[in-house]
C-alpha cells in the first residue's frame, strides 16, 4: 500500500497536475484578493494608539520601582510560547540587539512577537527535518543519488527551517521600509509646512500621521508612536532616536539627527527639513531611474522564451499550413 501511494505521489503526471492546480488557484487568488480586501488602517492606528497608555504605564512603573520589575505590560502574551522560551533559555541563545531592531523595523514591537519568533526558530528546524526525512527516506526520493546526497538534502532543508523566520522578517522589514521611503519626502514637506506655520514637532507629526495614513500606514504608525514617546519620555532625544532605530532607514536617521541638533542648539528646523525633503525626492527618483534602466535586460529572457515563439508561430503558421496543403 505504501509503495502504491509513493508511486502515485512521485508520478510525474500527478506532480504536474498538482502544480498546475496550485498555479491556477494562486492566479485566481491573486486576482480576487484585492476586491475583498478591507482597509485596516483604523484598526492599525487604534493598535498603535494604545502605545501611549503603555508608555505611560511603563514610565510610572520605572519611576516607582528602584530595581525594575519584570512584569510585562502586555497581558495578551501567549503563555505557552513564553514558557518554551524561558525553559530553553532561547533569549540568551538567539536574541541580540540586531534581532530586536529587525523585529521593530518589521512592525513587531510586542513581547509576544519576540517570543513567537524565538519559538519558530527553535521548532521549525525539527519540523523541516522531519518533513525532509519523510520525503527522502519514507517516499524513496533521491535514492539514485546515494546516501550522502540524501543526508545532505535532509540537513540542508533543516538548515533552511532555522533561517525561515529570518527570511520572513527580512521580507516584511523591506516592504515596510519601502512604504516609508516612498512617503517620507511628502511627510517632510507636510512637517515643513506645519513647522513654518508655528506648530510644534509633536503636533506636526500627529498631523502627518493623519494625512499620510492612507498612503503609508507604517509611516503613520511610527509617527503616532513617536508622538506618544515625545509626550511621555523624559528625554526628547531618546524618542527621536527610537524612531530611527525602529525604521532603520538612512533618510529617517538624517532627519532625526537634524531635529536633535535643532533641539539642542536652537537652530531653525525649516531649512534642514526643506533640504532633506529635496534629498529624499532625488533619491526616490534615482531609484526609479535605476529600476527603469534595469528593465530591458530583465525583459530579454522572457521575450526570447515567450514572445518570440508565439510571434514566429503567428508569422510562419499560415505559410506552413499552405505548404503542408500543397505537398
């Protein structure tokens, strides 16, 4: 029975049919999802607005405690995940400053997100190892390659499982940074208008978050969180540096340095914001020009593989049919 099942699973016709079905389903899903998506901006902004109360509670706890309490401010943590992290001491083994910064840049700021990430890095290698062992040894794949190749394939898939959470976080972080970069020059222009009209930095950031919420929800979240930190943290510099740390974007870091210097030395902010906004637009235009310049080489292979055979068939098809009819 197992041999018949393995033969059916490894049958090329069966695999092709499954892959075609998956491709068709993915195509329909990709086309249909945009019509059913709902804007979750209000939900995300409401979630970010709770950071104000959490910052207030954290600062009160810090001021009222000399030794510092380990109690979390987030009551919705997954207890089982936290127990796994504490039992195997995953924080000491897998967490460093770069890991926390990447999670923040990906929009995962909660303690539960960190625990879930650590548990995923701990358990996924074993899951991938079991799946690879079943695929290689249970189904008899790669039998003609030899035991060494089979063992290396199983170890490689398990190694991929260890880095799968990092790949997911990096992908999410890059998408979030791309959204912030595209809207950052416009945000600086709005901040410049607000500052020149006499509005403070906190009110300007709040206004930017309201205006650019539809264009870039990640930027609106960061602005709201920075506004909350500016209101409750004792040092304004820490709140501004936290924005640069969470985004990990050079354009944002340069603006933060300009704001910190202006706050320290009393220099005008409007001129710096105007120059930095122009630099952001220039960099955005340069990136668009780079993508446009790289488009022809990327289209060469698809045109050769897909367009030219169809074009040749359309041009030479009628002539071939006529020649076949005559001879």
